[in-house]
C-alpha cells in the first residue's frame, strides 16, 4: 500500500508554517521530501519520524519495564559481534533470554527513553566529528543514562571484490551506471554517510540508488555481493565475512546505553560481565575490524555508577 503523500501546502498546514518555510526546512533541516514531476511530495510517516527525532523536551513517561524476570531486551543499531554476544548470553544463561530489535541508533534511544527496552545500542557521531552519542542522548533524556562501550569498529564503504568499477573516492559513485545501497534515516551509518556526502558537496539526487534502503550491515553487503549495488556504507567485519573489498573511513565508538535505575538489573549485569570473558574476546578476534580494548568500560558517568 502506498504511504500517504502530502503536497507542499498540506505539509505546511500540518507543521503550522508558511509554504516558503517548507523549502528552508528541506535544505537546512533535512525535512523528508521527494521531487516528482517537478513537484515536492512529503511522505507523512517520514515527516512524523522527522518531527519526533527533532523533539527536544519529552514528557516523563509513566510506563515502566516490569522487574527483570529473565527477559533482556536490547534495541538499536545492529552489529555482527553484538549478535554473537547475544547468542553467547543465551547459551550461558539458560534460564534467561536476550532478544534484539534492529531499530537503528535513533530508534534505540527512543525505545530506551520510552522504557521499552533494557539496553540501547548506538554509534551516533556528533557535529564535532570526534565524540559519539552524548548530544543525541541529551536531546532524548532529562536524566542521562549510563553509557558503556561495547566495542570500537571500522566504518567505511563496501565495494565489490577487486573493485571492478574502479571506485577510489566518494565522487566516483556519481558516475553513470554506479548503483549504491543505503541504510535508513534512523541509523548512525546513514548519518555518517550523509555527513561525508555533505563534506564532499555531492548532491544526493545525483546518486543512483541513494533511496534504496536496507535494514542491516549484512544486507548492504549482500546487495554489493550480488551485484545489485556497487557501493554501500558499512563496517569492515561484513566486508571480511563476505570477501568484499573495503574503503576505510574511520574507527567509531559503538556503545550500550542503560538507564541508571535499571543498571544493576541481574540480566544487564550478566550481559556486561560477558564483555570481560575470554570467549567474548575470542569472538571479537574471529572478525576483522573490531577493537575491544575498551569493551565494558563506563564512558558516562566518569565515576562509578552508584548503587540504586
């Protein structure tokens, strides 16, 4: 079923602004929009997500997760090592179950703020280009959650083995015949990709496949491996697993976020404890592109988390 599309006039009425302001919101604030036959159209469901993502002050929610009773809920950005660690948790603690919902980094933060999960995973690069997550968490939460590092991992771009299309720099993806695959708006990988496009002054409309979004790093890799795409943003571990070539961009910090009132829940402490075990270290070593030297380290607050 086609998602509802609004005209410029309708979206202006929906947002309560004049039509001229809409064009500024598109160019300056990233208001989701598509240009079809010379006219702007606005997918309502994406605009609603955009409004929520730009909300600064949320009312305190009354919803509470029930006391921990053997079900550990993790949401947010997906990762190969995280998947293996969840499987390890489920093998070690047979009376408990850990589950993961792939919502992207922003989706994970919003789920944690709504008390819909125990742990959120995130790797959102801040405007300063160095720090991760703090600014985004500050926009979602009145009381900052605990931030624990899960790993560092190498982000970049996945390309076909042997680089048959001779993609050397980002501008090459604008060449005729080059197709890309992308991640969704709620992901840290998409945020990083868009940031690099802006730095290179590349117009998104010139990129064939920019709007083709998939849900995980592995799906990006499979699109490139199959030949349906020549290029996609992703992490080195996926390139190594699928025997693809990789253009490195940067090492990033991938964190676990936990509200302070749930930090000492038994399941959360079980999960964090795994990060110190030799089996976890062996799992990380089986992939290329991970650094676990800070895994399990509390990034925020700097002091030890006080007992509730």
